C-alpha cells in the first residue's frame, strides 16, 4: 500500500475513534443529567420504611421543586424524605401536593429549597409520543438488591390501556421512576409483576400534572355538582364588581394578589344549594373565598348527570339552554367550551371530567342491545386499577360534545373525534313515549327512536385524571 494511502487510512481510523469517543462522552453526560433529575424516596409506612423512585418534573422559582412518583410509594406518609443525586446522603422533606388512589396511581410531591440549590437541578422532559412495541427503553431507579441510581435496560413488549408493559431487569424499588427512550420520559413505572414492569404513559402523566398547575398560570377548578347546574356564580374581586354567570363555564384572569369571593343563592328555581367543592373540600356555606396569587385563573368544571333518566323534549331543550350547550337544529347557541386533550384512542374533556372513546361503535338494528352490551363488556375487560367503567352516555353528556358549527369533517363534533358516530345512542328515554333518545351530530339535533338501521355508541366514563 502506498504511503499516501496508509496516511489517509490512519487519519480516517483516528477520526472514527474521536467520533466514537465523542458519542460515548455525550451519552455519559446525558446519562449523568438524567440521573440528576431522578430522586430516591423514603416513606414511613406503619412500622416499616419503603424506598422508591421519583423524578423532577418542574422548577418554580424561587424555592419549589416538583417531583412525580407512584402514589403507593408515599402512601401513608404526608412528609416523605427525598435524596437528590446531586447531594447524596442529604435528605429533604417533601409534602404531597396530589395523589391518586390505587396501586397504579400517580402522586406529585413538592420540595422547598434555597434558590442557589434549585438552579443545579435539571427538569426531565416528557415525550408526548407513544413508543412502539419492541422499542428499547431503560429505567433509572433504586432496586432493593442493587445500587442507587441503577440503570436497567428493557424493551416495550405491549401496551395495555394507559400503560406500557416492559421486559428487562427492572426490579422492586424502581416504582415511581422514569421509563426513558433516548433522553426523554415515555412513562412512569407504577408496578412490577416479574418479569414485567408496568408504566403509565407520559401523556397521561402530563394530564395529571396539568391538574396541579405545573405549566402556565395556576388553575383553580371549581366543581359544580349536578344539584348546582344553573346556579348563578359570582366571581367578584375586591373593588371591581364584575360578575360571571355560572350557568356556563367561564375562565377569568386576575393580576395582582386578590381575594375572590364565590357566592350563590340559597335556592335557585326551587333547587336547594348545598355546597361548593373546591380542591375536593366541601364548604357548606353559600360562599367561599379563594386567595389568588399573581395571574391565577378560576374555571368552572361541570359535573353532568351520569345515570339514566326519562326526560321529555321540552326538558331536554331547557337542559341545553341551562348548560350553555349548542343545538343547531333548534337554533340554540351557547358558550360552553370543552377543553379536550387526546391520549391515544381516548379524548378527555377537562371541563366535564369525562373521558370519551375517540371512535364510536357501529350498531346494527337487529340485536342492537346485545351488540352494545358486548362492546362495553369488551372495553371493561381490560381496565387498570382505579379506572371507572365504560358506559353509554346520558343526553346531557353527549350534548357537551355538540359544536355550534360543523368541523372540517362535516359534523357538529370536534375533528379530534373519528367521524363514525353521526347518530349516537344515549341511555335516556323520552318520558312521553319511552323511546330512546339519540343525538344527531350530522344535523345538529336530537330525536327519539327505538332502533335505526345503522347507529352508533360512543362510550364514556369519568376520567381518573380529573377526579
């Protein structure tokens, strides 16, 4: 080989070595950053202590760090202890901001620390996409029979509802920790059943976090129970005297620190007012005061009727008006605004707390009831712990989907939904003739029928992410 060729070959070989070393260094640096975003958690449970994993999802200067984990890791301990990778052997006390029930629930923790320490911690990014089966992933956690911040390789083997199923050396102690693809979080490990680990998808985790105001201005949700539908709500900041009508949902921004009083009449149209529900705390009085920090928002969340009822056409029209829904076929236009978030094949409306199947089920006329029962039974055969049952919606719930104008798909329904549900059955009947109510998203109205040649059912349930 000529000298020139040998020099070129040696130079290329040197470039490969340098490039490989550079990639290796980048990988190590990325892994160190990811480890810095993962924490070790110790929680007291009766007479024992449980160790689990969590990870940093948000900084909020000057002194707040938010950490996501599995709810069973911290269950029973209101102030679990947190160890950061950056400061090994130093333990910080946390408080629980929010927690779901069940052994596959999610929890959010808050740790307060000095601003100079806060700046040293990374925030781990959630991947909005859903990984495919057979894709490689890895976990960082604290296995009981291993070293803290151990990296465990795995592979996606299946998807079950809002969960990913992974194989690999992911062991006890990793619960609450991140499942990672590349340098982003694709899920949170919530439980293990050897040889598999189960992780909640990152989009579902993001919805949970959104409920605790980690992005943008904080949001206070005011839950309006069914007995309160139509009750006027006053949101009146001191000295401004502005009101908002609780017959329809609203969002109202305030700047500066303000006390906002929410009030309602003792009775409204013969229906007794019982209580406010704010952050799951009942207030039996006719009013409640919320102290607002800078740029906070108040939103009304509707709790619509979820049990079957016999309702007349006139009562249905009044229900549509009272809730501010739309019914183009009757020239009714309201200002109800849903707040949709799509997670895989379901769509969650944060305004009503309802979770809908994106696709509706085709129902043929012959044996219609059996088809509906079989369809719902199939959906409910694959539930995760804490999930509500899928069911047929009420006419109130279906009208919360009705738009004022047609979408790009030509129906009075948001384009996020598949256009395979033009005529959707409710669980309600007409009190005048006992025929079933059907909501017509093709023509923007409703009608009573027994069974039609081809119709649809769009299953619904209360979302665990909005309870």
